[in-house]
C-alpha cells in the first residue's frame, strides 16, 4: 500500500466507514477504492481530490505533505478566515483562544 492509499484507508477507518460508505460519499466505485487500498490501482489527482473531499480533509492532508497536512478542511478554513481579519480583531481572538487553551491545559494537568 502506498503512502496516500494508507492515509485514505486510515481516514476511512477512523470515520468508521466501509469502502462502500466511502464510495457513496465520493462517487467512486467500491471496487476501485478496494483496488486502490490494496495497491492494485494507481490514483489520479481527481481520485485523491474526491477522496479528500469525501473524508473532509484538505488535499495536502490526504497526501501527507504541506504545512496544512495536520489540519482538516474545517480547521484550515477557519485559519484562512482568521488571516483575513484586521490585526486588532486577530489580537482579541488570539487572547480568547489563548485563555481557553491555557484553561484546558490546566484542567488536564490537574485531572485525576
């Protein structure tokens, strides 16, 4: 199994989806997905893009490269939206986010 096939397979399994479920979500046949996961078929950019869309991740995440490789599409979209804010709005948002993360870390550290 190549790297991309493993990522697609792992993401599918994390969602608790069968190959049929992924086929229904992506519009690609279960047979092709099965062959791909077994390394019996190669992928096109269209195939990988459709897999990424169906699984709700960015294209670079699905191929395991790029600076956004660890982000799902929703997180990536939020980061892009934040980047478009005015600096003072970003400062306020980051203050709230920092406080939330600090509190979550503290709760975790003191959890029994």
